[in-house]
C-alpha cells in the first residue's frame, strides 16, 4: 500500500521519495491541488505555516490522517482539525539555530554592536568599555530541545544557566518557582510553546520581578509576552529586551515597539538559517516513516497545547 504525502517544496519531494511506501505530491499555495491530492493521508505545511489558507487547505483533504510540521510551534493547528487527524511537530530540528540567534542577540546587546555599527556609519570613533556575556546568570524558561541546546551553548561563556520546565525534576525547576527565580538572573530567555498556560505568562508582575537592566529574550512566540507591559518597562529604561517574535506579528509599521528604547528586534528568524529545510525535513521524514510503519510519530502534539 502506498501513502500519498503532500509536500510544499522540492527538498521535501526528494526526501519523501526515498521513503518506502510513500508517494509525494508537490503542491503550491494559491494553485489547484495536483491530481491524487484527495487521497493524501499526510500533509506537510510550508515552513512557519501560520497562515489561515494553509489550515483551510488541510481541512479540505478528505483522507487526511497526519499533519507533519517542519517547525516546533503547533499553535496554529491545534483545535483547527478533526479529532482523527494527528499533528506532529518538527521538535529537534532548529534548537541549535535558535540557540545561536539567542547568543548572537545577547552578545550584540552586551558588547553594544548595534551602537558601534551606527557610529561606524557616522565615522565616529567611540572607544569605551562595554558589558560582557561572560559570567552572566541566565534563566531559560522551557526545558525542551531549544532550552537544553541553548544551555549547552551558553556554558562555555562561564555563565550560570538554570532551566525551567512544566514540572520540576533533576536539573530543572518547575514553573511554580519562576516568581522567586526572576530576581536573581541577568537575562530571562523564553523558549516555550503557545499553550493556555503560557499565553500572557510574561505580564507586568513577571517583569517587575526582574532586576534593573535585565534582558528579556523572546525566542518563543509573541503571545507569551504582554506587549503593553513590556513596552512600559522599556520606555522607563528599567529593562531591555531582545525579540524575535511579537504580538501582533508581523509587526505593523506604526507599532510603538519599533521605536522602543532598549529593544533589539528581529523578524522571526531564529530557526530561519542555512539548512533550515534540510533540518526540518530530517525530522519530518523520520516521523512520516514511523507513520508508514504503523507507529505513532514521536512528536505528536498532546494536551500541553
């Protein structure tokens, strides 16, 4: 028996073609589906698939059984599909890339590279002492692939790194400890999925517990942070922030975050580095192979969402 798999790109077509028992069909958003798409059991959305039209496309497939994502975030899909359709994420694909983005952001802020770049354009020699990442205390909220990979990359900077997970275990604090932990860290990095428990978790109270001049890093999703509360702290000059995601997203051109002091902002590029499709499809094809073998994919979304 051959299982039809709808794929969004040539890389995926080649990868799925190598799976025994799989028949890849290439589709493109905004174009008619290829012949045979109505027999597709597996659908792979595009990278960063958070557009309503791609969810509607999946909902239109009568024999769909598995949506296999290329990234870790599943918030767009949860609750949007019939109960019999499984959702599997790309967890494990982009931890190193996102960790690299986080460290780049922290180094940029501490070593003032943005300011030096402005000075270079203006031909100003502004030699002075900067801060350093070395020896900083970093709290990572999220103890999955992203958090553990970031911890591994930070430790060579002689930083103190602590992880927070949903439940306390060896080497990981529980979420209930966050209020008491926040005052003791120079930077707080968010690497959690969007769930009922994480939406708005970073509110005015959360931010007020962070020490003066601490840095909030959001490598998760925009809705995890209350934007108005963060803006208030940035405008006061008490906190700094590094954001790869925002609420709303994309950020409207007239949004006040663009001009907020103490903010380094990037347009959701943490996992969008060279090889992102190769990494995503490496996880996706392994998950699809398990489905073809009659097994459950390892990255199935569960009640945490």
